C-alpha cells in the first residue's frame, strides 16, 4: 500500500465512517469492476464504513448500484439526486424537484445538440442519455483536450454548469454539484454534525470533476491515474496512490480499514472490567 510522496498515518484516518468515491476510472478499471475492488467495497461495508459513490453516472446506473452493491447511498448525475433503499424500495431524493429538473434537462439537451452540430469535429451525446433524469452527458474519449475545452466554454456561455470527467462532459442547469449534494447527504441522511465532517469522512477520485470533493473532504485520495490532470485542479487530493483506478481504490480501502482497526484494537496490558 504505497503512495506518491507520503502515506497517510493511521491517526489521520482512524475516525473515518463515511467513504465517498467516484466510479469511472476510480472504482472501475478500463470500464470493469475488478474482483479486488468489489471485495474492498464489501470489506468496508462489513467494517461499518458507509460507502457512497458520487458519480456523473445516469439514474439507470445508480439504481443498479444501490440495489446490487454494498453501498449506503449513491449520488448521481453530479449531484442531481441521491438514491437510497428504504424497506426494499429505491428512493430518489432530488436536489430541487423532479419535474423542474426534468424540464430543465429537456430544454438543455436541445441547446447542447445545437452546439455540437456547429463544431467542426462532432461530439456525441452519451449512449446512456436515455437513462438520465437531470443532466446531459457528452462523450469525450478520443477528443483533443482543446476541443473539449472549447465545447465546455460554449456550454458555459449559454448558462450550463459543466463538469469534465475522464469520459464525459456532464452539463446541467441548476445550482448543485458533487460537493453540495454530499454535504446534504451527510447532514440530512446520516445526521453528521458539520464540525465532525473532517474527521469522519474520506473521498477517492480520479478526475477534474472531483476537485470540489477534494476541497470539501480533508481525507482526500487520488488514484494514480489522476497525476496527468493534477496541475488543472483547483483542489488536489491530499494523497495519491501508487496504483491506478480500481487497484488504487483497493489499496486506499485497506489503508482506511487498517487505521480504523488500529483505533479499536485493545491496549496491550489493559485489564478488562
């Protein structure tokens, strides 16, 4: 479990009870969830650490994940909603209102399609757009970074919020992002006192759209594939794993689990009452 520069100490992580994490190229490796990574999620859950994926992924993905993975909740479409399970039912809690956010999406996607049509090198709306409830996703893999920035600037000029991940431009109309919904989930769903947040939370990410979370959560990690974009981040992770993607996440999970276990280990020589 090695890290770039320095490794976190057990003391820094021993109070962690909530682990927020990106999905694409953080949990997944080349689009796949490796067995080591999935086992790490179960190990965290069994240790009483609530895992909350925070993703630009669609509602379709989020519903599957909250049903099938050992997670406490999923924040989807860059903060548009939080998905949980209550008494076996899947529940979507929107940032504002489902109808309002859906209407904004319908208008925004038409504007985005018009922008894309004007570009000399066309982009494509993501294949999972049909499963999205609030945002618009644009595939950027294989595109020159300058072309991606040009499109992002054009979207901002028409009033869209933009987040750029390793695979998509995600864009929406609304005053929310990964950080704002994560704060709401911590206080509203988990009942965490904001004063306790720095000690009890951790975050793992890999890309530019994770910068708000790196700035929010003190115990922040990047998997190794974040290194090429570190200079572009307004807020950078505190630690960077030596392993990329899902392997890096598995190492980070072990680091946190060891720290938490050390906190609960009996003190040598102390008599039990």
